[in-house]
């Protein structure tokens, strides 16, 4: 190349987009998994002219028009063509470019005019505006090939998964003084990647990415399922965020909400003048408690809309997993409803057979499309086989949030130590059913809102006691079987409840107790990633052994995690009271030296500095059904972690 010349990158011309009879038929069957490439608005070429092809499913509409910036919102200039009996309407408009606002004007059978955002739009106007925006997803230079290949050969059940649940808009605010103070996806990436690498979280779970009109819904009342929210930038900016996380070996999980959708007039509700995406019977189509609509899982096209959406995030944005919100509300017809507000199934029960079939279809397709992809159920009941194989009548999820463990943990840790003895088995109960599912232990945003207190302020005692309690509580969590999830701010003991309207209290890191907590969580994450015994056998007793689960009088728990090869096992001894225990005897399985890995009472963590021997030799004395013993000087509210 001659000096001073610039290498030109060839720009791919848009291809012609059209919807065939086969497309319409397969969509009607509920199995057109690329339908998002057809419906919506896509760059296209017809007769040598570049523009956009628009398509929408509106079977009850009398007429449909495309209106937008490109025609000054003229109602009648661009009538769409009904392509067949399935009710898909399409139209190519020359000259339309990326970044232009548009809507579908739907004329109902009774003559009403409805201005609707595009259900398949890839981009949306910044709220409070609610139009769709044309976008071109082609051309982003992905650089995460190594990460993507690695995910297909690793078993999620056997690898460390430590998730940082995060809300972009309130993690950190921009100091520029703007009203929202939002960092863009790109700015957020530059800050978050460095933080997650330092802390050693393996994944980030992002809340509220799909477009939604109301900040206070946290993204759980969606209007744009195929559009990353414009609050933080454009679609390719979001690609940049995912790409940077992957380049730095951090996986990306999205909150995904197929259980219900927002009722805003511009959205999916009564889309073509009649219930289309929702069930027409209010007893099946509405959540009275949430003020939202419920998808009609009986309808093939609705199932297709949702399954293709999951695949869209997987394929177009390289997402590594979806945390499926409110699964229980889908499985039970009477969830959150009073008598008369729900309709039994054909057998008179409360199981939603259509939702069950949907989950089996969804998980079979999505997990089958990319090995290693994670489908995570937020399911709060004892529904069987949530993570069971579909072939064995399971729902096919990869993991299930262990809401029972979360509830027992929070309720126990809130207790004054005096009362913990009588509630001792709350902390051991989760292991009795641990092998029934593949679990994630969640301490999520739901635990630190609505007057529930922050994690540290749930703890009893004076300030220093609260922090000591939380350190020992986190140690129990990281030792327990199951993958891990912490909500942002919990890693440094955010003291206020979370609010989407303000950033985390980063200034607390100037305080020794908060900085100490952050350092302690970092050490826990370091251990969790480094020792296979802490993550490779999470769903059977082969990977976990109680040493003493019955010392309720002293409120002390001791157990160890076993590795598959029997090497580098890790033992936990946890004191849940403010009483130090000198020479506390613990039964152990092997006569060897036990090496101290972590002492929660070190001053660098905010503790009192009580010392525990770096190495303790086991001696010949049976204890708690183990052949040998060691003696530990266990600090008040102290956690001691050993390797053997």
C-alpha cells in the first residue's frame, strides 16, 4: 500500500428482504426461528433502490400503513400489503435510512386508528417518546471468537459461575450534571469490565435491557423485546459492551420477561384492535396484581415471537444466557390472583399446560442452538424438574434460582444471635433438597428494595457486628453448593436500599468497613474460581459433606467441599454468634495439615484481628463421625476456611 493511502473497507450492500409463503406458513406453525429477520424493519433493495422493508403481524386489522419521519407522518402515503391469510403485512419503502422514527398505523375493523410501535423493532425512541427507529445491525466487528468457542466446550454445571447482577442506569452516574446521568453502553463497558476483572466475577446479569417506557419498572414491563434500550445508546453500542466483556472473559446474562408485558397504548396490548399477543379472556390474559398483560401461550405465533426473541439475543448480540423472570407466574394459572380472577385448566387444576409446553419448546430450541447457553429460571415454588431433561418431562432449564435458600438465609441472618440456636436448621435445610435441581444461590435486587433493608442492615447488632455477620454469611454462601449471584453494591455492603434513580454509594469505599467488605468478597471470589471443589460438583452429595450440622447451641456450622479428584478440598467453619470459641474441636476426614485460606476477622477485612493458625495438624480423635480432629481458635462472628 502506498504511503498516505487509506485501506477502504468494503461496505456490504443490503440484501432484498421479502416474506414468502413458506415464511408465513412456518410462522403460523410457531417454528420460524429467524422470523425477526423478516418482521420489523430491515435494510433492503428493490429494483436497484435502497430502503427499508417493513413487515408486521396484524391479522385483525382492516388496513395498515407505515408512518414516520421519512414521510412527515402522512397517514395514507404508504399502505401495506396483506401477504396472506396469516395476517402479515409488508411494504418496501425506498430512501429510508437508519435512525428514522416510524410507527405502524393500524385501522381496526371498527374504524379506529391505532399508532403502534413495531413489536420487532431493533431500536426505539428515547423515552418519553415511544416510536420505533430504523436500525441496521450488520457490520459490527465482533472480536470474541475465543470466548464463544470456549463456551461450547465447557459444561456450565461444572465451571465457576459467580454473577454480578447489575442495573446500568444506577450502577454509576455520569458526573456531567445531566438529568439522568446515564453512561452510554460504551462508557459503562470501560468502567464495568475493569471492576469485574478486579473482583473476579465470572458473569454479569444486566437488568432492564429490552426497551421499556417506565424507569421504575426496572425493565420488567417491556414494550420492545427486540430493542436494547436507547437510554444508553444504539444497538451497536450494546454490541460493543458485550464484546468488551467477552474479550475480558466475562459472560453476559440478560433478564428476560416472557411472563407479561406492559399495557401502554403504543405497545403490544390489543395490538390490531383486538387481543393478539395476550389471551382474550382477562382471567388468562391479565395480571391484576401487576397491571400487565399475559402472553397467550396457546397461540403459535406468540410462542414464535418469544422463542425467536431468545434466539435473537443469543445470535445477534452473543448473549450467554437468559434469566427468565417470574416463571412461577406462568406455570400457575392462579398466581397472584383471587377467586374469580383465574380460569382452571381442562382438568380443573391450576397448572398452565400451555406455558409448560412453551417452556419445553423454548429451552429445547434455545439450548440446542448453542451448546453451553444458559436458561435460568426465577421459579419460587417446588415445581418438579425445572432443570430436568425435557425427555424426562422436565422443563429443560439449565439452572433454577434457589429462592428457598435465599429466604432461609435472609431470615436466619436477620435474627439476634440469641435466637439463632432455635432456628439452626434453617441454614442446613437447603442441602436436603439440593440434588433435586441445578441451583443458583441468589441475593438479588429483590432482597434490597421495598423496605427490606440492604444486606448489611438486615444484620443484627452494632455497626461492626453487622459487617462481621455479613462476612460470615457471605462465606456460608460461597461454601454452599450452587452457583452464586450478588446484586451490585452488596459486594461492598451498600447501606441504603437500592433505587434505580441514584447511583450506588461508591463513597462508602472510603470507609474501612466497606472497603474491607469489598476486599473480603474479592477474596471469596478468588477462592471460588481457584478451587474446583467449590464449583465442579454442585448438584450432588459427592461434592459436599457436613462435618457438624447440629451444633445449634453454639450456632456453629462446619462442612467441606470435595473435589472430583479428591485433591485440594476446602473446609468451612462458621461461627454465627458474638462469642469466640477457643480450641473449638472439628471432626475431619484426613490426618494431615489443614492450611488456612481465609480468616474473616482479619483487620484488612474490617475485623478485630483475631489470629488463626496458618496450619493445623489433625490428631487421632474421633469427632462427629469423622476419624480425626483439629482444634481451631474461632473468632466471634468468625469464618475460617481451610484447604486439605
